[in-house]
C-alpha cells in the first residue's frame, strides 16, 4: 500500500516537474559532447552548447538549461528566451573527432547508439528519462 | 564450463555498471545534503559525507562512491570509499536533507538506515511544501528535492 502511494505521489509530481539533465561517463575514455535544447516557445535543438569535455568516470549536472550559459556556454551567443526552467532538453551529441552520434528527441532520431570513442573502443551513448530527469550515459 | 558461463553472465552487468548519484534541488530555497553510502570496508550508511550545500535550482552528480574521496563535500572523518567488488558490494544508501529549520528529511533506499523513499514537509521553503524523494532508476540513485 505504501509503495503504491509512493508511486502515485511520484507520478503526480511528474507533470509539473522541470527536468534536470545529468551526463554520466563511465567509459574508460574522455568524451566530448554538446547538448541541444530549446526555449519554452522555441524550435527543437535551436540551442547548441559549446563542446564540453568529461573525463572517464566524470559527470555533469544541469538543473535547467539556463545553467548551460555559465558552463560550457551556448554557441554563437545563443541565449534561452523566457524562463530558463521552462526550456526543454532535446539531444546530446557525441563527437569522436571524425563522426557525431546524436541521441535524444527533436533533432535526434535515436535514443541510444554505439560509436567508436577517442580511445578506439565501442562507446554506448544512451538517453533515458529517469523519473523527472534526463540521464545520458556513456559507457564501454 | 557451465559455471564459467554463469560467472561470465553475472559479470556482464558490471561492465556497464551504472550507479551514479544525481541530486536536484528544484525548490526556491538553499538546502544542505548529507549523503550515506556503503562499500567493502563500510557497512550500510557507514560512509557519511560532509555537508553539500545546494542553492535554489542547483543540481549535483557523483559517478560513484569513490568520487567523493576527491570531490566536495567529501567523506567525513577522512573516510575513503572504494568501488572494489563492483556495485554488488558498494552503493548509495540515503540522504539527510535540511535547510537548518523546518526541513528535516531522512530518506533512502529500502534496507538502508533511512528506509523511507518520499517525505513531504509542509511550509519547508517559506509557505511552500517540499517533497524529498529517493528513487533508483536503471541502477542509478536520484535524490529529488522538489
């Protein structure tokens, strides 16, 4: 009964939630990624972040898209219009130097994929919705 | 041969081991979080972190328990955590979330020192209620302060 209540409570919380984006690199290699988002009334992937470098076993946490402006910043002076907490995460792009794998929604066509990382190993890049948050996992 | 295969199968989940801790403060108030965990040298809740200050609208992420050996807020009393043995041996247990006054939430996973997954505290952030929730999705632990 308590579990059911808990589940119901979590479910009720979901619609009003403003999602955080977490990136978790459990691979053996440093990765370079960009994130894509859009303002509340904008178009998918209209906002493109600068490249961020995440070491092996490193993480990144963004409470909302507004925080991207501080680090790593948006490309070409882009800014979130309106309430940054109402902006929406669209995708994550992984770059291995020669090719790009984009996972997510909006401008991405897949939520998971495998690509060679900079160390030459197969890297899984996976976009999932975890409760109220979006989680991107990179792992060998 | 069969034993070997079973051992191999059992070891597979560890390769993509996912056991990070992700914390989100979506309230309009600052909160202080103390994290509890275990590893091969520390029993359930035996690892206790320093005070993690999270401003309104801030998030934090920790890849594994050893991350806190070198990252603020660290472990108390010079404790050092290890990921030896994999996620079958180490793991996140729970958290104590407070704002120094009304908010006083001790939550965590089943079987931990704080086996309550969700707590709602009325008037914890001004006149707003604050819900503190601990849940595990895909092997990762999420602490949402909403």
